C-alpha cells in the first residue's frame, strides 16, 4: 500500500530534467495531467490503466495534498503528484518524447488582458508540449472560457507538429463513461458551455 510520501513528490525531484524512469521505477508510458484539482480524473485513469504511469501537476497546495492523499487511500501505485509551476516544467524540464498523453482540463483563464502572459497556452509552451509528446502522442484540452478556448485553438493550430483529432477517445478517458472533473460537474450544473479540443503529434 503506497503512502502519501510515496505519491507526493518533493518539488526538488522536478527542479532539473525530469526522470520518469527514476520516479516510477519502470519504463511504462507516462500520461500527465496539469491542474488535477481534487484528482477525480487522475484517480480513475490510474486505476483503470495499471499498465500506464500517471503524473499529476497541481499548484494549489491544498488540492495537491488532497489529491495525493486520495490516491494513497485508494492504493494507487502508478501515479505521482508534485506541486510545481506547470509552465516552467513543460518548457524547461520535460525530456523530449517522454509523454504519451497530456491532459489539461479547465486551466486558469487569467481573464484580464494584462494577465494573459500568465496563461499556460502560449506559442512557446505549446511548442514545448509537442516536443514532450511521443510521435502519435495526444493532448486534450477542456475549458469553460470561450475567449481562452479561441486562443488555445489558435495557439495549437500554429504548431506544425499538431493535427486536430476527435476529443472523444475512450482509451484516454475522454469518452463514454469518463469521470468528469470537479470543475466540469460544477459548470455543467450552472449551465455553462464546455469547449473541448484534442490534437495528436504527427
């Protein structure tokens, strides 16, 4: 049975180039979720796919610790969590072709124009996401913010290595009986539209 200390990594582990082999102790495919919140999606995916590794990034300390504790209580051995700046991690610390999938659901839209530079999806970050994915690797994005969605579409559309694909794919937890994120459940109840997009690395 894993402990909280097994799952919740020290930020120092990702302060340099990330070594997923050392983190997980095996060479299984790695999927990463940025912004795990309370961990509903990460927990279900890790339990459903024991042949894959799942790496969660969450900046909010309370959510990061809650998610890691939830994974530990369920006895999940193929998932790890770390509290770190996702944009820095993606742009500077992920090895090339190290991820088979990247999940980003309801990233902070930073709605004020003067804060747009803080958004996760910028041309440089999108290019770094493409580098981090294996050929054929998949990036799935979901948001309730219409303006940010249009920016994300434009940014990802500007990456030559990306080709848009259907969002729904049961192999990656984005179709059929998938578990919605907590934000998604909340926003659907409020009647907000949800915008979704997926791309595959050529």
